[in-house]
C-alpha cells in the first residue's frame, strides 16, 4: 500500500493514510496507522480509544489491538490489521469502513511511447508507479532526470539526450474518478 492524502466528502480537512487505490462504493479504501488515526479522530467531535491485547475487553494475549470509536449514537469496534507499506514495513493499521474518503489529486511525469502514447513510465524501487504531491515536485524530478542525461552525454556515457518534448507533467486523480 502506498501513502497518500485523503479528505472526507463533507470537509476540506486533509488526512494522511495508506491505500492500494481501490474503491468501495466509489469511496477510497483507506488504512490508517495508529498515529494517523489519532490525527484524523482529533479533528472530529467523536471520542475514541485503543484497547491493547491482553486488556479488557480484549483479554486474549496476542490478539491485535482494537480501536473503539464512539459515533453519535453508537460504539463501533475496529480490529487492527497488518499494513504492508510500499517500503516493505509492516505497520499496525485500521480500516474505517463506511466513511466517504476521497484520495486527493496527485501528479505524474508521463513519457510519450510509440505503442501506448502518453503513460507514466516512472516507478519506485518496488516497480509501483511513481506519483508526486505537487506539480513543482514532479517538475523538479523531471529537471533532475534531464540534467543527469545531459551530463551523461557530455561524459560520453550516452550518445544522445532524451528529448524534453517526449515528457509532460500531468495532474492525475485516483482510480474511479
């Protein structure tokens, strides 16, 4: 899962969480770490608490921790789950099912290819598509890439530079929009 920014359908507040890009009824499936859930819940009027394994009512030792949220007229229990991240870490995660989360826009560098036209050919170390938080961040990454290519040509490591006309920076939205 990759880290991204989210908002609820009825607020401008921005929250950090993890997603695989999938949707449920058109809304982003978001998994929060404990710290991220605290940051999110602290912006709401609702009370919440974590119940550790081996404590009442989560008495069985070795069970995953629980999150209890006290919504308007009901109490809801969320079981923690293993959250594998894009850098290989496994974190304690919580899915808040049924909330209307939307992933915030992101930016990508696209390259024109003969077979597929304009596509994002940039990837991270795990071969996942690479996205940027802002247009400026994407532009800086492209500028650095093209500068490195120019130096490689000057040093004789490459014959020709890549043509800047074959690259563009595009705002993209999460799947389903």
